[in-house]
C-alpha cells in the first residue's frame, strides 16, 4: 500500500498542476488498495507470530488496522494472531536469555527477560519460575 500511496501522491501533484480533479479516482484506488492490503498484512503478521517475532507482528497488525478503511471486523483474527505471537515470542526470548546467560552477557539476558515478561503479561502467562531459573544459572557463571 505504501507504493500505492507514493504513486497516488505523485498523480495528485500532476493533476493539481494540470488543474484536474482526480479525487474520486484516487479514493476508489485507495479503497481497493487498502482492502487488498489488509489480508496481506494479516498473513504477514501470522507468519511473524509463528516465528515468535512480536515486534514485526505488531507492525504488520498496525498496518492491517490502518488499511482497514472499510471497517471490516478483523478483531478476532488480530486477537488470535497476537495470542500466538506473544506466546511464541515468550519462548524465543526465554531461549535467548538462556543463551546469553550461558555466555555471561547479563545485560542482553536481562533485555530478553524483560521482553519475555512483557509478552507473557499480554497473554497472562506466568513465567516467574523460568525467569528465576535463568537468573540463577547466570549467577553461577
């Protein structure tokens, strides 16, 4: 959709210079483009959710919601994607924290733990035990 926005902006500039009104055509193209972009962004969000990449998942969901100019109810899909993404991201961040604990990199370990705890909070997941175990293992290094 961003490429579409760029081209429409350029077309609008040319139309203004030519004293032509293209507002109806522009609106029609935007509606079609944004409607087509919503499922694409939801699919991308789901793919990143599966990988446990919550930050990119969130960006894709933000775009899907922004492009949803037709106000189609995507709330249930968004909820399922977020649940999957945050749960997978908890696992990814805990694994990262374990690796950094083993390497003795406590600052990055803590950053991973902070993210894991934030994502766990979004899905009401209790990871206090795992966090404590990782911190304890790091102290032994």
